[in-house]
C-alpha cells in the first residue's frame, strides 16, 4: 500500500516524482484511487485551467510551450496535460516526454504529462479531471490542457477548462475544418498561429466573420479576441496571456468561473457514476444475471425495458 | 391514449399505417413505449435481420432495393430500416420516402422506414432494435438494416444484425477506407458492387488478401464469401441471397444464431439501463441534487467519487 498522505505532501512540495506517481494512480484506476481523490479534494480549486485545441498542424505543442515560457517569466508554477484520445499509449514520463517541451524539462516549476484515453465510455471525462486535480493540488498556478487531434472527445476536454483557446493556422482551409469539428463555438480566445505565413489576415477575417464578431452584443458579454502569433518565435504570446488574464477577470466578475466549475464537477460526477454502474453491469455479466435476462428477451418472454428495470434493480439493491 | 393491442393487431395484419405508427411510438419515447414493447415481445424473434454497411457511394440503397426485389420474388414479406446517424431528421414516411425504394412503394408486403439517431448516448443502440422488433412483429420474414454513412455507430448497428453484409465498389481505394472505418472485420458476406466497372477483380483480390481468406481455417468456421454484383441491373443479387441463406443455415447449425441474438439482447438491455439511469440523473439535476453535489466538489468539500456514490444511491433508493 502506498502512503497516500505522504505522497500528496511531497507533491505539494513540488516533487516531480510524487506528482507523476499520483497521476499514475488516478489514471490507472488503482485500488487507492478513492483515497487519493479524497485526500486531494480539499487542496484543489486554486489553479487556472486553460484548454488548447485545434486541427493537427496548427502548432498546439509549440504554442503550449510558448505559454509555459510566458507564465514562467511571471514566476508561476505551470502544469501541462497533453491528452491524446486516439493514442493507444497511456501514462508516460512526467518530464521531458515531448520533444517540443524539452526546454522546460529541467525546470522544477513545470510539470508535464501525456495522457491517453483508457478506451472506454467516459474514459477521458473520467481521468483528465483527476489528473488536473493532482496538478492543482501540487500548487500549479496555471494548468494547460492540450488536446492532440480533433474530435468529439477533444472538444469535450477543451470545454472542461476555465478558458478554452482554439488555435488555427493560415492556408489550411482551416476555418471550415474547425467549423466541421465543432470547435469554433467553444473558443473563449482564438489564436491564428504561424501568422508570418501568407493568408494569416485572411484567416483572421474569415474567423471574425464566421464567429459573427462584428455583430452587436449585450453589455457584459464576452467578445472572444483573435490574437495572431508566431509561437515558434514567441511573437504575440504575451498578447495571448493578456487575453487569458482578461477572460479570467471577466469570468470572475460575472460569476461565470464558478458556473463553469460547477458544470464541470457535475459532468465529472455523472461520468463516474455511469462508469461505475456500467462496471457493475459487467460484473453481473460475470454472474450471468444479464445473460439470463438477455435469454428471456431473445425468447420473447420479457421485453427489453422490463429487463433493464430488473438490471438496474439488481445493481442497486 | 392509443389502443396499443389494437394497433399491434393491425400491424400483424400487415397494415402499413399501423406499422408506421408503432415505429413512431418506439422511436419517439412515447409514454406508451413500455406498453408497446411488452405487447410486441412475445410476437418477435422470427425475422431474419440482415445489416448492410459500406462507404458512401458503394451503392447501399440500390443493393438494398435489389435484395427486396429478390426476396419479394420468393413471396417473403420484407422490412427495410435505413439508419442515418448523422441526419438531424428523425422519423419519415413509412412508404416511399427514399427515391431508390420507389419501385417497392406500392407493394403492401414491403415496409420501408428511415430512422435517425435521437442524438443522445445510446440513441441508436436504443431505438434501432425496437424498430426491428416492430417490423418483426408485423410478420416480416427478412429485415434489411441499411446504415447510411460510415462510423462507429454504423459499425455497431450493422454488427447487431444476424448477418452483416459489407459492401465495396471498385476503384475507390475502398479496401483501405473500409479497413480504417473498422468495417472489414464485421462482414459475414462481402459484396463488390458495380462489378461492371474496371478494377472489380482487383478489389475482390485485395479484399481476399486483407481478410486472409486464403488461409486455412478450422472445420466448422464460416468462410465469408465475396460476391460480385451490379445491383442496378440486378446482376449477382440472387448469389447474395444464396450466400445469406448459407450463412443462416451455418449459424443455425452451429448455435451461432442464438449466440448473436443473446449478445444483441444483452447490449440492448444495458443501453436502455444506462440511458434510464442517465435520465434519472437528469431529473435529479432538476431537483438540484446533482447541483448540490457539484457545488461541494467544486469547493473541495467532497471528492468526485464520493459524490458519484451519493448520486447512484439517490437514484436507486
């Protein structure tokens, strides 16, 4: 048995190996998962969680790395969670496991972690928030959650952040691709990266048009800014940080921050509850109860709704 | 209130409007859904359910229509369920709502229905089997379930059939696309449609190679046949029906038919149970119980696992 309180204390002192070990515990559904979560709960809620998403090739990792640099200049402790739902690999080294993050690999105030889906229903909704909580408890001021790839899962993860950055790059027919992927609606801050390339202004204009940013809004509404960057040269990155600061201030004033965190917590609770119940169905399957119900349904002796009622009753009594 | 037993009796006489009305009831989650399912249960289990899937453009609708013609020549009553998970439209007319099905629109022994996802978790897993059950109870000998488009949902629906046909067409780089979509593994019968075009033999060979059909198999194993068709000219369609007959006979002999139907029933029960529980969480949300839990989690007073336990307990007591 791992001494969870001692491990959490070490993580709070900022020891990378303790942080890594805790993330592995919450990611791997360890028997001590519940103990870890209960110990972490009162230590969390301080970090500012920023999601980054966008199509492949827009420069998400480079942008994340540039944001880490910017926040480190402010003396902040930074956590990075790179989530790849399509990757069959899970876990990974805490430090220096991503090439573009190498420059931060030796910085003791930066925690970097790659994470893959556990490949079952609610897998990401389930494990990403827990890893965020570990980084939060470890004293990170800012946690950058970068999603690799595009898809419904990425959208969901990015939408779980306090603030979501949607990244685009010029000349990729990117606006349309982003619209298709459903990521255009979720941005609080839009970044046109690789802005030294041809077409950056056109992309920004197109985006402005697609988002209807020219239209009148009510006072108090958030108007998502479009920031142009060349992340590889650190150009425009301070402007992104400034936009994030403004969004954070706006959310705090409007009560939006509390609202988003509440929604996030509700979704997480629901995901855990559904996964738990599904696992109970699974063990019932082992117990042949679901099989027996299925046989009755297949023979027409029972309808599938009545069988579902029976299944629910059996896992919950 | 609808007189469900009377409606079911009319459907069993083969009245199209009664069948359409019953499908609408099971699709729309009517308050009488449970009554309908309970009434249908003892009347089902007779129909042979065939799934058709494949990339866009391979000729799924034309092939479905040709199969309807072939089965009608045998005097069989045929049901067609065209499922489009990406379509925002649900329902649709029972008869003649699809252009390629026009030739069967006035045939009283053919029931055709389009169906879209209800857009929530388990939406299709939930409503497609119920519509199949209505068609089954209405005396259909064969039910063809055609999935429009490619994706995980289509694969799941097609895999719910007794027999799954995977359609391909020459010269579309189709083998690779099909492999990507994960539909290559699920076929019991493979059809290379548009076989009068260049490359049909190459596609069949490529498929043969990808499926490892040249390799030795155990006696008693099913060896999926590859049939070439020109569905628009009704060429090769009788061979497809022959392949389906053989697969049905093989499944019956090997106990595979019962096994598949059992698995299908188990998946359906599980999907209904999870959706039911999710809906209960939803009404709790209205009752502010989930909100209250989320607030505690957001404030760090409770961890998300303990909150999930509480949520499960509250919906099940």
